[in-house]
């Protein structure tokens, strides 16, 4: 029988171990590494498949509508303020007229 500690047995065991490692690495690559995505694919997924793009468009449309509604409301409030000022002036004039009439009636 040959000596199990000989150099030939060492290289035989080493070769078998290296072949096993290579097979394990090939299996790992086909299982995990091959299916990993790269940066470009992630960017494409975000642009095409993500809700973010649609949500962003929806939010921007809502903000635009809100700005338009705020501008309309501001114009309406400005007109109401002008009308209220005119009404105050008219009430003051009517009050003075009423006082004048009361003063004439009392005479």
C-alpha cells in the first residue's frame, strides 16, 4: 500500500478540494450573483415600475390645483374686503343721514 501522507496523495486531495471549491463557486454564482441587479436596472425599475413617478405626478397636479384655488380664493377675499369697506362707508353715511333725520324730526 502507498503511504497516505505522500506528496501524491496531498496533490490528489488538494485537486479534489479545489474542484469542489470551483463547483461551489459556480453554484453560488448561478444562484445569487447572476440574479443581482445593477444600478442602471434599478433606475429603470424606479422610472417604469415604481409608484413614485405616478404619485409624484399626482402630487404635483394637486399642488398646481391648490395654487390655482388659493389664487381664486385670494381674489374673492380681496373683492369681499373691498365690498365690506364700501358697505362700512355706506353704513356710516346712512347713520349720519338717520341722525340728521332724527334731528329734523325732533325740531
